[in-house]
């Protein structure tokens, strides 16, 4: 059972290692070459390099704080559309799909050969940190996350592998066992699993880390960065590493991650440098191996010489800060604040799932606060069908009740409340299987909804009018569909009218 102090040390180590590795590897990203890195090569001035590997995890933290723990890929997709700014590779391809209304996992599959690339496993630590010692939970969250932009690809398998391994690393230090745990969550015949086993076999057979790197690239390499031959060394050209499937990058880079884990041992500097010196997606492999090392051994195990040049701050590069508080004030500014907030989410998770972490007993809620509900009277006085969605509350009020007389119209009030901080254009459509009903003001129409204090609630009068084409049935069912322009989210509200004589 981890104490809160031990847990905090591991999470601090995770985020510090993430910043260190991302900064160390950034200058060599996507160069197919053997590097000779012993320490930072940049003039850093006490701050880390911006790191998209960490950025999206900051967004997921905010999402968990706002939406609670029961998050799915559908909720994540809405945050992605609003707050993740780049359009490169899988990030961009999935956004094109989501803006067309395609939801995960298909948003990560359609027209997306980058589904086998590295964009998801690099953001796996948040799931491990909120579910320490529960690789099953971490892997499930990682799947929901990765399916947005990797669908059924190797990128999703890699994310699940990393999340499970990192979660287990909170309570297990045996490297072989950790790797086996990670592999147990992905298909044994997928490219990621095979590359991991290749790294293990190379290590067992006594190959050097450099020969292990060559073995990985012989059998599991993707294409050179966008086919740009300026990104490959002559030595790797001579080794025949010029070709490969475009976008098929997760297997080789996960293999490199395992090389760093196996050959680096408990030496932080050696672990970091071996990983980055293998080349390929160096900021991502460096960041993830740094995070994993921090989870395994705690922040105290990271030498101060690696911390001093970058400090404890966080620099973002891919988030829409203008809509995340006041100039990004919602985003953690340093690893200490990030750890505080991660720990708070973990404690909520522990209360539900029984994590192997000592969690303080929750403070009792005063009875007056527990039962006081200033809005309760409004619910009693205004009965309505109410539905709660991640960003909107929707209610349908039957003005004259659910019953109608034969040939009689029914009036309803549709009310939509925007609970989020960004305005939206909405499309409202009524699916009407009984074609002899007319819906007013229209079968399908658009409306705008603002934010709190600025038209954030919209009420629309609807009227269902029978056309007397044929006798009415005893009951008639409809579905109101509300979609948000530019997002893949869909809200459905059932409507029924009962014919009474």
C-alpha cells in the first residue's frame, strides 16, 4: 500500500521526468540517426522546452475536474475539438473527421494512416497517475483517449501498453513483470508487442543497446519523416533503413522505449541518453522513459543536475489557452500544481475503485449542505423531461401534458442551457417516423447559444400538428436530435404523445 507521500514523490518524478526527457530529445526529433547526447544541448535559461506530449494531459486533467471520472471518448472528442490546436498528422486527420460528425473510434480510422503513429502513447501518464496500481483502469482510459486519433491502430495498442505498464510501476519494480503486464493488454501479434519482444530478446542475447536499436529498425521501422532524406544519417542509409510504411511509427518507438528501460538500469542519465541516442521520435521516447523512471523511483532519484537547467515550470505549445481560463489560467503552470491536482483526482478514483494508495477519509458533508437545493422548487413547479449531457442541460416541457385528442396539436417547450464557457451553433432536428405529423417551426433548424451571462439559455416553442392523412395510432414517438456545429457530439431526447379519447 502506497502512502500519500510515496505516491506524491512518484507523480512529481513522473512529471519532472516527462519535462526532462522531452527537453533532452527535442532537438533530434524524427531524425533517423544514432545520436551522441550526454546532456542538454540547448541554452535553456531555467525553463523546459514546450512539449505536446504533456500538453494534452493537462487538458485531460481539466476535463476530469470539470466532468468527473466517468469520461468517455465522446466527451474527450469535444475537448479535443475545442482546445487542441495543431492540425499535423493524426491530430489533424481526426479533427477533420470529427468536424464531419464522425465519432471515435472511427474519427481515428477514416483516411488516417497516422493511426499507427505516436500521438497517443505519449500522453498515457495521466491515466496511470489517477489509477496507480490498477493497470486495467489505466488501459481502459488510455483506449478511450487513443481511439480519438488512432482508432484501431498500433497507436492505440501502444497507448494501452504504456498506461498499463506505468500504472503497475507505482507498485511493482520488477522490469520483466512490468513489461509482461503491459503486453497482457494488447494483441500478442500486433506490431507493438512484437517490437517489445524484439527488444527483450536482444537484451537477453547480450546484444549492445546499439545493436538492439538496429534490430528494431530492421524489422519494425516506419518511413523516414515524411520521406525527407535529410532526416536520415548516411550510416542508416547504408544499413538499408530508408524505406518503411508511412505513419507506422509506434512499434519501433515503443521498442526503443523498452531498450532504454532494459539497458539503462537504475541510472537516470544512462536511461535517458540511451533512449534519445537511438533516434526516431526522440522527444517522445525521452519524455516517456523519463516519466516511467520517475514513477518507478520517485523524484528523489532524479539528479539535481538534470532539474536545475529547466526548473519546475510547464510550457505549453498545442493548447488553446485563450479559452482555458484567463490567458490559460486553468492550465497548471508547474509540476507541483499539476501534482496537487492529479493527486486530488486520484483520491476520488480511490474512493470508487479502491486503489492501493492510502487515502484520507473524506470529510463529512453537513446535513444542511447535503440536502439544501435552492433549485428544487423550480423542478417541482415546472415538470419536464430533463437530460444532462457533458456540456448542455436539455429539458422538454409538455405544455398541456403528454396526452392529445385525436386530430389535436401538441405544444412543447425545448430548453437548452449551455453549462460550458464556449458558445455554440446548434442544429435541432426532429426524427418523425409518422410522416403525417408536421413539426413547427420546422423539421430541422439552427439556433445559437451563448455562454453564462450572455444568452446561455435558449427556449424554443415546438408544435406537433397532425395532418389527418390517416387514423392516428395510440401513441406516437419522436426523437429530438441536437448537434453542435463543428463537433461530433450528438444529443438525443425522446418525445412521446399518447392519444386519449
